[in-house]
C-alpha cells in the first residue's frame, strides 16, 4: 500500500517548481514529460502548463497549477506511467483539439499499447469559484456523460471506490473541502484526453480503455502558488492546508493501488 505523508508535500513543490507554465521547451523537444512503469494505469495532466486552443478567438488555457506535480509525484510513489505537460504548448491543447495525431495523444496511445494500460486518470484544476461546479463542490469526476442514459467512461464500481477514498477524510481534514460531484465537467467532447483514451482498446483484449477526468479546486491541490503562476498576478499568493493536499494525494494513491489489483 502506498502511503503519502506530509513530508511528500515538499517533494510535490519541488516537482511543480520544474514546470514552466509560460515557457516552451528550450531544446525544441516535446512540452510534456513522460515517466514509464509497467502498470495498467496511466496518469495524465494535459494542462500542467499553458496550452493554445488554436480557436477562432485565439484563446489560451491557463495552467492548472500542481496537476503536473501531483501526476509526477503519484507516478513516483505508485510506480505508474505518467504523461504531463510541463512547458507551454503553442500549437494545440491536448484536452481540446479533436485531432488524434497531436504529439501528446500519439504518445499517450503508444504508452497505452506498450504497457497494456486499462485505466487513464486525467488530472485537472478547477477554479476556486468555478461556475460549472455546484456551490459547495470541490471535486468533480468526469465520465463522458451528458445525461444519465449515456454509458460512463469508467465502471461505476470503480468510480464509487474512488469517491469512498476521497470521502474518507479522517480527523485531519475538513470534509467540506472534499465534496465530490459527477459530470459537471464531463469531458464528453471529442477533443478531450479521456475521449481519446476510451477510443483505444486494451492490447490483447476486446475491452476499451477506461478513463476518468478529475477536476480539483485549489483547496486540495495548490501547496504554494509560485510567482510565475498566471493567477499570482491577479489573485496573489495561495496556499492550501497541507493536510488537505496529503489526503487528496492519498485518495488518488489508494485508487491507483486499487486499480492495479482489479481486472475489469
């Protein structure tokens, strides 16, 4: 069993400090980082840095702070493969473009086939006052469902288990910081990472890859906002309670360990 301690928060900060929110790769390489383990689970963080949506309005998606750091730390602790945006992407947004041939998605597909991946956990950051979430909601699990009659992108038995891990806050956390909802950010568009993931088949089987998009408000992910963050300029410093971040990481680690032991 993977155990996350408060000491791991410093490692999280160190990993996030290596993310270049608004700088492209200096060496001309890919703007995302990959670490590999032979595991049925992949953690994805497509918005770790700024990404260009390449739409008619020319808009950008700002970085989802600490999603890359969380993905990389969980990869280290749980020994699972990670793909995370760590530099600015100037030509596409991995979670927006429907083009399956962009490098992020092509790399994700190769990792799925190489490691016989069955589950993709896609990490995102929701704004503190996100209008898409319910007023008291802090976490959303997107399952590609715009209505209840659509099939979820992950077996609901697994989704229930993830919610149980998050809900089990213990005495150190305020349970009001861990209010989970479903499909406020469903990730149902063709361009999302989870849409791409579920289009893939687990190698050697006829089963589709399962995926969940996890949106997290700052209360459960931002260990310490860096001055380089976009929101630092407008909102200033921000620091969540370490106990909240530790619990969120532990819940995700528990879920990853659980998925590694299941077969459906």
